[in-house]
C-alpha cells in the first residue's frame, strides 16, 4: 500500500512540473505576441496586406494551440484527481478488509497495516524488523512459509491457505496472496502480502467436523469452559443421560450433568474444582474418577485442551463401565468362593509341613528335607495369594475394617524396613532408610499401612539388580507425609502406567525377566491408601528405575511441630519427589 501511495505522489510531482513548463511556454508566447503586434503595425504600413494577413493567421493558430493545451492540462488534472481518489478508496477498503504486510528480500517485515497488528495481537514495534517466519507455527521450518519463499524468490505470485500464531498463542487462519517485486537482474527486492482472515469460517468448519465425529459416540462427551464451567458442547449420549435439550445447553454448567449432585451449588463446584486441580496446576494430564448413575457405573476421564479461540476447556468423557464392573465382580466372587474353600485345607497342609520340617516326627535326609522346604514355600505362596484375594473382596464389599490410631511414621517406616529386610537379604538387595524428620504424626490403621509398605518394599527388591540398594525416605509434601521407595530396576514403560494398579495385572518387565507375583498387591495397596484419604503413585524412567510413593495426611492435632521444626519448614527435597 505504501508503494501505491508513492506512485500517486510521483504522478502529482510530474503534473506540477508539466504545469510549470506550460506556464513558461505561455508567458514566452505572450511576449512574442506583443512583439509580433508591434511588428504588425509596421508591416501594415510598409508591407502588403497579404503578408499581414498571414502573420495574423499564425497568431490565431498559436492562440488556439495555447487554449487547447490549457484544456488538455485541465483534463489531465481531473483524470489524475479521479485516479488518486480511486487509489485512496482502494487503499481504505483494503486496509479495512485485509491484513497487509511488506517484507524485504530477507523476509524481514518492513511495514504492516493496522488490521494486521490488531488481528495478531502485536504492536507494530514488536514485528517491524523481525522475520515474518515468527508468526508461522513452524517458524523458519514451516512448510507453508518455505513454499511461499521459494515462489517469491523465483519471481512468482503465491496464493493459498495460511496458518499463523497470534501473540496469545491462538491460531489465525487466512487466505493469502504474496506478490514479489524484482530488480532489473531478476532478484527479489521486496514482497507484498495480502491476507484475508477466515478464522471464523475455519473454526466453524472444524467445529462441524468434530461435532459430526463426536455426536454419535457411545461414550458421553462434555466440554465446558474452565473458568465459568459453562457448557460448550455435549454429544447425543450426554444429552440423553443428562436429560438436556440441545437448545438449552448454553444455560447449563458441567455441574448440572450430575443428577445426584448436592442441593448446594457451591459445594458441587468446590468438589469439582478439587478433582480437576491437578490439571490446572499441570501436575496431571488426565484425572479419572469412578461414578455411579442409578444402577450403572461409569468412569469419567477429564483433561484440559486449548480451543482455537485461545480459551481453556475441560473435556470430560464418561465411559459406561457397568458391564466391566459386573464381570470383575463375578470373577472376584468366584475366586473368593474358591479361595475360601482352599484356605482351610491349605492351612492344614502348611501346619503338617511345618511339623515335618521341625523334626518332631523324625529326621529326614537332605533330599527329602529339600522337597519339604519347596512344598512349604509354595504353600506359603498359595496362602498369600488367597489372603490377597480375600482382602480385595473385603475392600470392594466395604467390609474391611480400618481401625485408625495415632502413629509416628518415622518409627513406623523404620520398623517396616527392618521387618522386610530378610526378604531383601534373600535377593541380595539392601534396604536403606533415611529421613531428616524427628517425628511424623498421622492417623492410620497400622496393620494395613504395614501391608502397603511391605508390598512396595518386596516389589522394589524383586526389580532391583543383585547387590542393589532400595532407598526409602520420608518427608513432608504440603499437608501430607510422603513415603517414597526407589529402586534401580528396569523401570516401567509409560504406556503401562495405567495397568500398574489393575486387578491381576502382571506387567511385562522391560528387561525381559519374569518375576512372580499375584497381580493384586498394587490394587490392594491403592484401595488401602485411598481409604486413608491418601494417594499412591510412582515416577519411572526406563533403564534407571522407579520411585513409588505413598502420601498420608498429617495429623496436625497430634503435634503442631515436627521435632523443633514447624511443619511448613520440613519439606520433601527434589530428589525425594
């Protein structure tokens, strides 16, 4: 646009020069006319009439020529004025409608119109002098940017779809035309870019495609604004389950989707905000919760996405897990019945084997004694599996008792480590417990928390290399105590993360070594920790090992301070997290 304005100024300059030249010619003509008139008077007296007439004719022709020249200049001025007016109108219309940019031979921005800066959310100072590639998603490696540069450097006009990044990170979609300006040697001097914003059309088309995709999914899909919780989208399954009409969706919030919600909306929002807090803080990418709707069961997974308009949105997908729960329940009930039937005879067999091992019924030779030891160990293992199954059944049925009492985790964890040290010795693995805390008060069911720690220690020992060390620590994590157990084993693949706490889950080890287990220990541990309003999880890196942690609430009523240090000053170090 600047180039067009410069051309207009150049034309006006030429017209001024032409006008001045014509004025000069006219003055000279008038002087000559005056001289000619004087000469005419002399000629009329001294020359014949024919010659005088000829001179007068020439004067008339000159006068007509001057008049016609003046008319031509006036006409040219009118044409130039109209052209200037048209150019101004075109410039104004283009400036209002399009995003215009000028770049130099190196692709650096030299000029922008206001529409460009307003749409992308930058100031002119933030862009002028910078490479135009900065607004492309891929920068200098962006495919569209490189295609455009190749065309311009070849002296060709490029037109096509563009995708740019606004200052706030949102995407701007446009239809662009880029025109090169070449020098006499065919080298690119500058280029003009004219973009037409079609972001709204692109978003509408994208939204229609997504809607068509999600509308007929069997899973319920809910999309709401993270700030207001106002509903943005719900698919057909979600509308049916919630009893909503599509036309009233914008009047609903995600809290209205729960028919069993509390009557107090503030309570509902507080519970929901607490559930999605790890997403907001960036601690988790997905949060999941099991829900019950009437007679059915469901699993809701929620994550945060960024919309095309820059808004953050909660996307919740509710998958019906009723059939899966029924199958799991039937399986557990069958296994529980079998377990009950097996436990009594196995206990009797174990007692008999121990009696034989004690030598009370006579001595056995070394070979027979070895067979007895194997039978005794396998009997213990079967009883352990049965106990795990029965424990899990009790937890799911809500029949497991959690008699909580005040305990000091510093002493408790140290005792747990010593109780399980023998297991580590069998595998040539050392247990090393360290904490800077003098006391860590909490309320818990000691025998159940001991069961959790024992399970984590045995797993760490099994996955540690021979002569390895399992490190155990205890620290404060906010309003929780964090117990962490780290090994130097093969680690857990990220794709297996969700399977760690599943029932009868036997993960395939990254090092290919098969390790024995019931597949129930982590499931039971998770249920026990959750019953204490705590959290269990892990961090892992392939080839370097895993760190499992258990978080239990601080019992602030028991002790306001940890030794001589306030609770807020005794925190987990980065290597303990």
